[in-house]
C-alpha cells in the first residue's frame, strides 16, 4: 500500500469507528420502554408466555427511558420516589390497580384510582409488570432474592431455591430468627410453638390453598413459609392437621414480605446487562401495620 492510500485507509477506519461509537452511544441513551422491556424478557431466557400479565399497565411504550425503578408494588409513594430519582420506567412485580388483571372497569369514577392514574400520566411514567417472566427464570428470580434475604443459601436442597434443610430447631426459635429478618409486621402462625423442625418450604406470594395443602401432604415438609392465603382455606386445613397430631406448621409472612426481596435481586440482575441507565430498587414494605 502506498503511503497516501495508507493515510486514506486510516482516515476511513477512524471515521467508521467514530461513527460506530456514536451510534452505540446514541442507542444506549435513547432506548424506549418497549426496547428495554424486550431486552429484559430476552435475558430471562424464558420461552414466550402466552396471555401473560407482564404487559405495560400505563404509559407510552415509545417513551425514552431515563432510569429504571424495580419494586414489589408501584404504590403512590414509590411512584413519587421514582420521579424524584428521574426514573420513568417502573418494573413492578404486582398489579397497579388492586386486582390480578388490573381490571379498572369498577374504578372509572373512583377518586383513589383517578388520582393515582393522573400522577402517572402527569409525569409520563411507564409501568410494566414483571411477574410471570421473573418466576419463569431458572432459578426463579423472586426466590433467588428471598434465599439471599433469609440467609439460607447453605441450607438449600440440591440447588433449589424453595426447599431448605435447617439445623434442627423449634417453631418458636424459627419465628424469633424470622422476626430479625422481617421486623415490620407480625406473622400469622398455625402450629405448635414447640414443634421440632428442620425441613422448610418457601411458598412465596399467593399460590393458592391447593398448592399449600399439596406441600403439607409431603412427609418431607415440616413447615411452610408462606405468603398469604384466605383464612378460611389453608388456615382451617392446618388447624385440623394440628388437631390430628400431625407434626406440621405454617407461617404466613404476608405476601410482600414473602417476595419483595426478589425485586431487589431484580435490580442487581438488570444492572448486569443495562449499563447506561440508572437502576434502583425501591422498597414499598408491608401495606399494613400490626398492633
Ligand atoms: Zn410473585
């Protein structure tokens, strides 16, 4: 190559790499909510879930994302904190409007609903539910965060994230240690406080009483660490089981306590592949206080 053509080649390469750099940088800074969501779903490694509840609940999919907040519930307080952090995409585990499918027919004239929705539209926020896909991750992303929070990684069975063999303890002692992890609410418990136990299953969220009962039938399960259940279902089954002298118990942590750490895990997981946007976890904590 002649010196002149080397010079032109050099200029050409420099120009092209400069152009590429410019394009990458621009893309990273102008990702839309829809693009970020597609990237998150891709990274879960899950197959496409038909009829998923993981859809945009409010906001324009073409909104350019300024920052991401992960949370358990997009409460009004969490929304305000997100705006203060200049984040406009909320990645939320649970519904926005008080029922599983976010059906708002009944709420069209409801002042609470209208005020919340106005806040979202006034601040041009995008709310995306991340429920089915995070539970489809292997291991389950919510359970991964819970194992971390409980500090039970060394007690997990064969790499599972919901089966644990604890050093033998009593129900009462287990409750005392859980109170250190979840200090804000009391637990609902059915079982004998002196019950000796070792095999614990995590049943995060609200999987339904038939799932709870199936777990309690398993002879390798002493105690279930549950989220929530209607009190006329699992609770009454468990009361009869205890009356029959069965060495079992169930601890209801509350739905939020049983899953929220999963959305904390979610924020650190997102930071692994979303480098150019700020990502925060905001805790909503329990909705109620206990007396
Ligand atoms: Zn869940």
